C-alpha cells in the first residue's frame, strides 16, 4: 500500500498527562497509540482488577494488564466505554462501529489492502497495513500480519497485538491471543450479554473532524 497523505503532525494529552500521537485518515483523525489512562476525565480512578472472579462479577468500569503484567498494555472492559464518564481526551471520543468502518473503507479505497485490490469484503486484507511492525507471532502465509512484519503499518494506524481477557469453556476468566490479536472497543456493542461486556480490549480515540 502507498503511504497515506495524512502525516502525524501532533499529539493529544489525556487527563493523566499521557501523550498520544494522532494521524489524519481521510476525513477522520485517529490516535495511533493505545489508551493508557487509569483515570476518568472527572478525576475518578478506574479500578485495576486482577482477580478473575472479581473481574467476572464486575458490572462497572475496570482495567487490567494482560497477564496482570505491567510490562504489557492496558485492557479495558465495556463498562469503561459505556458510561457517563469519558476517558477520551477533551474533544475526542471512543469511536462507534460505523466510524471504524469509515476508516476501513478509506484505507481500502486508497490501496492499503495487502494485495492492492479495492474489495471491501470483510476488510480482511487490511491487517498488514494497520498492524504494528513488531510483536506478532511469525507466519509464513503471505498477507498475514506475522509475515514479514517490517512491511506492516503502511497506513500508520499502528495496531498492537495486546491480546484480550475472555472466557474459557468453563466460564473462567483467561488471558489469550497476545501476539495474535489487536482488538478495539467501539461504543456499538455486539450482543448484550455480560460475558461480552466483560471482555477486554484496547482503545484508540477519534477526533470528530480532520
């Protein structure tokens, strides 16, 4: 894929003073680093929950590190996203599913499918252009994010494979798919089950206008 015209031209700061680089994609401006705030915008702390049973029973906002290891990135549950207390920097927001699709369509239309095609089918060919250059499990399959990783991230979105906290067949909380998956919350939830809401994903922020 060709390099997108929108250059990283600045950063935005959250309530804790964490800085996030941002980049223009068509008519949108996205942060290109995962959220790492532990505080809502009203100054209230978001609890860190490490205990699996406590996480499973939680119906309010919480965050954790993958494997409860502080060398990993922050993961958030749905309740952080779906509340009256925002964690996005002022003037920014957590994107909806439709806003993500606008981004994906922009990338397809501008040649970022790994094979140069312009098909929108499930956007499954955009992974390499959106994925970070390091951290993925190695793959020999052409087009996989783990194949020749130094050719990843031509779009600059910089999705990192932080994995997630989910549920095993016994209903227990587990960490899985680090190195395999970069998952991001939207404000549009698929399904209303508590199990879905207690999954964890990373966050990127979206500015209303480019």
